[in-house]
């Protein structure tokens, strides 16, 4: 028999995945303990998206200096879009971190901006490279998993702002979002995150679906935490007292095993229910590849 919380969970999940204009876009976090199945849960939603919306673009934001997770979805699905002059290289863990050349990599344009500053009466020139998002958008393919690498993670906040204006539905999946919108930043990044928080308030009105995961919501900038519309709690998660009525005790009772997958609570602005992620995405031992930034 299906329980009441499961029926409610299904309804909420349906609204998350639908593209009803009334619901609009959304902003979702998935949280859980280390190895608690966060990336697997995110990939389940990605899999659904790719299957039911093959004519929409899907982007994935990955962590640096750790094995790339995208290969869990199958090598042939992945393609890499790397910013020119970003210093991003791929290295193989199975081969003592030697450089990998066989990945399907496409470079998108970046334009140099030089600045001259005077330090201790000496002139110093620095060059930074600004991404050409139009070129990136053109080079991203429908029906593929577009893994984008800028050489730093904070730039995702700006790219998502760009995607808001492309005029079609698109999907952004973010692994470990705490690295993009960390709590307690200063200077320029503080402003970028503030802009992003303002923008996130309006995802509902845009054709943007942003689905992210994080080990702990407390690692995120407080201005952003308020803006999520859906919250998914996997086993090992910490409760989010301020935004959800799901209590710690309930989360601690969630089960997860290999056969039946991981149970989770899903919360949509006060309403909540239970869902199950049956697909577990295991690493492919042949592709233990990391992205590094060489400066
Ligand atoms: N219910 C489960 N039963 C068995 N293995 C699981 C289960 N959930 C996740 N795993 C395994 O644990 C590892 C970590 O899962 P992942 O989704 O990457 O977790 P996280 O992103 O939370 O660290 C993966 O290799 C996955 O296959
Ligand atoms: Mg993970």
C-alpha cells in the first residue's frame, strides 16, 4: 500500500519535474550525508530530464581536483566545454595523474582584458579572460550532458544569469553547490553571490531549472538559502529548521539500501512528502579522471 506521505511526495516531485508555466522554473537543493547518495539523486532527476526533454540543453557543474562524477551517467553521454585560456586540464587517477587527451573537449571563446596597476611605483600588467557565453551556448548540445569548466566555480553564478535570457527551457545541475555560493565570502565574490541571490528569487518566472546538491546547507551564503523552492533530504542530512518542518528525527529514520535505493523527504514551501531514488549511480572504474586548473 502506498502511504499518504508517499502520495504527497509524488505530487511534489511531479510539480518539480513539470514544465507548467504556472510553476515556472525552480531552484532545488538535495542534501544528505557524505556518500549518502546526493549525486545519485541529482543524476536520477537529470536522467528524467534528458529522457523527457531531449530538445532542451542540460549543463553540469562539477568539482575540481576530485574524480568527475559525470562518467557515472555513461562516458558516451558526456561532453566537456572548457573555457579558452582557463588552464583546465584533465588527469587520470589510474595513471598517476598523467594528462588525458581522449575526452570529447570543445573550447569556447574567452576575451582578454588587460589592466595596468601601479604597485610600489612599478607598473604591473595583469590579463584576465572573460568568457564568451554566446559561444558557449552555441557549442552546448541538445541531448548531451554538457559539462562546463570555467577554471573556477564562482563563474557559474554569472553564467546562470546569462541563461536566464536565452529564451528557452534549460537545466543546470550543480554538484557541491557550497563551492559556488559559499558562506562568508568577501569583496567581488560577495557581490556576485548577492546578484545571484536576487536572481534566484525570480527563477519561478524564468525557464530555468537549477538543481543542486550540498552536504550541508549551512555552508551556503545565507542570502541564497532562503531562495530555494524545493528541498530534498536524504539519509544523513541535517534538518533545515528555518525553512522546513521536517524534523531531524524523521530524517534519521530514512532508510537506504542497494536494492531499494534511498528514501528522501521532499519539501515544497511547507508541504512535504516521501520519495524514493531507486537508481544508484556507481563510478565507472575505467574513468577516474579529474579536472585540474594549471596556472
Ligand atoms: N542506497 C545505496 N546502497 C548502496 N550504495 C549506495 C547507495 N546510495 C549510494 N551508494 C553508493 O555510494 C557512493 C556515493 O554515492 P553518491 O551518490 O556519489 O553520494 P554523495 O554524492 O552523497 O557523496 C556511490 O558509489 C553509490 O554507488
Ligand atoms: Mg557527491
